[in-house]
């Protein structure tokens, strides 16, 4: 792959999959989620 | 990718929060939620329901095609000419563009099965039907697509496809049409603006972390789209290499991509039959979960308006829809009707409806501060000023631009580039779009069942919500103290 495409792939993965990971982690820690689970 | 990511962050997620807030706060289907928010906006809710009605009746036939192609894949039934197979043998598309009822048996039977499955799932309810179906279909969809993407990445030429997908075209960023396409895609992908998220969020518990869940939903959805894009473009790169043409010329999109380009790839690729079963199977599962969500909008609205139970509402709504859908789409002219209705309901149903709704909520009834407070009260993330600016400012401007540009385009040339007669576009396109608004107005004038409380006290709701959240936080604080004491 060309360098520009690699950078764009990394940015896309970071934003979307990284965003998903961060959002899921944050949700697990939220009070509403904790009450639901516990 | 850049316009797509910007659209997700600046419009998709804010609009998702708006739909969540409306459904969760006013706890009703789209028409009931809007009515409780402000009486006259009930029409907007019915407009969204009418949009869902139109989408549902043509969407089912696409799932039926995918079902059949899943069975065609092991035997590569399309042979050497996937295009001829699709339009000739399978759809038996006639040359004359009209609205006819010459049924195609090979499409008719799976079409009926799709409707039966959909109505049974919806009739079973949120927990036993919709939730159960999603718990099975969604993981299967993810697993199937991950396998598909993994296989596609090892095809010769896959890297060319990935370069086509990810290489930034900086000049294209100056093309307003590219931004319009990105915003449109995010809109449809997140199912915002046509009642689905309003309906689904009305089923959530009072204490649900709306914004937190919303971020997970949005990023999961787009994350999966990224995965799908990688798989699809890797496969297109393979096809481009085989045919000796650039990736950009291999396939446009929609029907051509899924049912012509992909069969070509399946025929040529190593383990192509497996790729085919996985790809079309994924389309079936994704399509079913979407169709269920769309039909649920209508069933919920009818339940609320008439005060009737789920099964009755499912039959009252679902049977006529299934019949209309079956009469119009598994036919030798179904594809023409689908194409025009899809184009116009997306632009002048979903986008125009969403524009009017956002303007109404943000600028006329001015509910954004209330909804912002509601979201912030229950959520770990707090959508405040930035959210209100995006909803009340950016989104209407972008939607307005997309629609004005489209009206200008369509006024200069009839949709279809000459393939469709004017009467056909005027009836199935413009006529259908206008009819949606008229139907919405008429439905909003009908009386509500006496069993349904259409009133809403905003201050009372805020007080109750504050108590609920306070008791939740106290319970957790007490639990934490007990745990600490035990340690």
C-alpha cells in the first residue's frame, strides 16, 4: 500500500475502532451500566 | 474516508443522541413522542412512519434476492454472465418501464418467506422477538464478515483495492457532492431521522446511559462499515486485476456491486463459493435486522395510536404491507419501481423529514436545552453546547444544501437519465414523496385511543428523573462504601 493510504488506514482504525474501545470502556464504568449489571 | 469521519462526528452521533433523547424522554413511538413534545409535531412522527412504510415494502425484495444468491453461490449459478443472469434469468426484468404484476416465482417465494419471518419476529415482541433475533443475527453477521474480509485480503490485487479506498484524494475534498454523499451515508447507516432510534430508545430503562450507549453504537456501526469496506474493496481490487481495469471502473454501487460484481469475484476467486455464501448470508442477516427495525416503527405507532396489543398491530400493519410489497416488487418490473422509490424516499422522505424535524425541534419548539439536560442527567458523557450547535446549526445547513442541490439536479434532468418515462418518475418518485406528507397530516388528525396519555409534564419528568438518578447514584455509592469497608 502507498504511504498515504497506510496513514489513512491507521487514522480510520484509530478513530473508529479506538473510539469503540474507548466508548465501551467508558460505558462499562458508567453508573447506569454498573447498576444494570450489578 | 475524511468526509465520512467528519460526518460521523459532526452529524451522525449528534443526531443519534437527538433521536435517543426524544424517544427516551417522551417514551413513545415516533408520533406519540413528537406529540408529547409538542402537539403539532405529531405530523413529523407520522411522516417518519410513512417513510418506514415505503422503505419496508421494497426492502424485503432485496433480502429475498440475497437469500437466493446465497443458495446460488455454491453452484455458481450465474455462470459466465452474472449481469445477464441477474437481469434475465433471475429477475426476468422486462424492457418496458411500468408498474406491473407479472410475478417471478424465483423471487416471489423467498420474498414471502422474508415477510413471514419478519412479522413473526415482530409479533413475538421486543424481548422474545427483536432482541432474540438480533442476538443471533448480529454475531453471525460479524463472524461471517470477519471470515470474508480475511479471505478477501489474501486475494491477488487486494492491495490495489485498499489503495483505492484509503488513498486521500485531496481535490475531491473541495467537491460538495463528496461531502453530501458522506453525510447521506452516515445518516442512513445510523438509522437516524426516520423513527427507528426514537422507537427503540423508548424501550430503554429510565436510567440507561444514553450518550455512553450512543457512542458505542455509532463507533461499532462505523467500525463494522470500515471492516466491510476493507473486504469489499479488497475483492474489487482482485476483480480489477483480473479484468485489467482500474478499481474505480469495476463497479458503481448498489445492485450492480452486490449482484453483478461480487458474483464475478466469487466465480474467479479461490474458495469463491465460500466467499459467496458468507457475503450473501451477511446481506440476509444485516437486511433482516434492518427490516425488523423499520417495521417496528410502524407497529409501535399503530399500537400507540389505537391502544391495541402487539400481535393485533403486527397483523393489522404487517399483512397489508406484505401484500402490497408482494404485489409490486417480486415482478418483472419490480427493480424499476424499487430504484425510483428508493431514491425519492431517501432524499425527500428521510433527509427532508429529518431537516424539518431538526428545524422544528431546535428552532421552533426550542427543545434542545431540555433534551440536552435529559441526556446529561442519565449519561456519563454530557452533550451540551457543542451538541446543540451541531444539531441546531451544522446539520440543518448540510441537509439543506444536499436537498437544494438535489432538487436543482432533478429539475434539470429526470431521474434515471432517460431510462424512465416522466410519468413513472412523477408517480413513483415525486408523487410518492408528496403522498407521504399528506398521509402524515391525515394520520395526525385522527383521534388517539383513550387508553393512551398523550399529555406530558416536562417539569414533572425532570423532577422524577432527578430522583431516579439520585437514587441510582446513592445505591452505587453505598455499595462502593460497603465494598471498601469489607476490604
